[in-house]
């Protein structure tokens, strides 16, 4: 895989996404404004990471099917991330307005936020499944990361089938995969950077 110095920040966005999402999740209680900001930042960083993963897959594509899988992964991942970003809007409205807790309006906003989050899991599942399939076909990622992407995809798809659930553990599986994959890609990019540095370049006396 050909990488450059500029690919290191792109590869690192996956790890930053996973860490920021963990901070945003907190202890599962009342979500503060700071946690909303962390969640928005985390999801925004997921988009450039998805694009970079797609570039990695495309760089090793040998057939049209490989290119299609890479393109599908990027498109589905971006769509899923945008839907998940929209799911935070009802929570922000509820926390920043005078809506009475426990009222019908508050309950409707809670239901809207939860349902939108679950709907986002389906395109994210397509992202993970397409990434896993492309990685196994092309060898762009280690086999264990390809299998991990497939596992994350199946988890997301299964979780997304329950529209009225309040628990989305599959997002944690995806964030863990992004963290591990990000670390691998950063190390790979760093090794490529060291290989391209001039050999025997002496510093001026």
C-alpha cells in the first residue's frame, strides 16, 4: 500500500473518533452540552476516516468489483454518519429549550432521536461489510481486520433491525474496529514515510 506523510493525520482520525465517542457516551446518564459537542466532533471525524479507508481499498483494487466495494463503503459510511449526526438534533433541542421533562413533547423527541440512531446503523453496516469484503479480496488490510469489519457489519445490521431499542452496542463494536484499524494504518503510513526518507542525508556542518 502506498502511503505518504499526509496520510498519517487521515489515518489517525479513526482513533480520535473512537476516543471522542467514548468520552461523549459518558456513564449513560444525562448528556451534557460538552458531551453533545464531543459526539458531534467524533462523528464528523468519522467521515474523513471512512474516505481514507476507501482510498486504501481502492489503491489495492484489482477488479471492478473491488472498486465498487470501496465506493460503496465510502458512500454508505458517509450516509450513515450523516443520519447519526441528525439523531443528536432532538437531544440538543430538548436540553436547550424549556421542554418539560416527561411531557409528550419530550417523549416524542426521545423517540425520534432513538429511531434515527437505529436507522443510521443500516448504512454503517453496509460500510463495514463492504470494507471487510474488499479488504479480504484485495489484502489492503490484514485478514483479521477484514474479518473484524465483517463482524462489526453483522452486529450493526442485527442491531439496526430493532427500531425501538434504546441500546446500540454495535456502535461500540464499530468504534473499536475503527480504533484498531486506525492504529494499524498510522503505523503502516509511518513505516512508508521512513522508507521514503533520503538515505545518508547528512545535516549541514
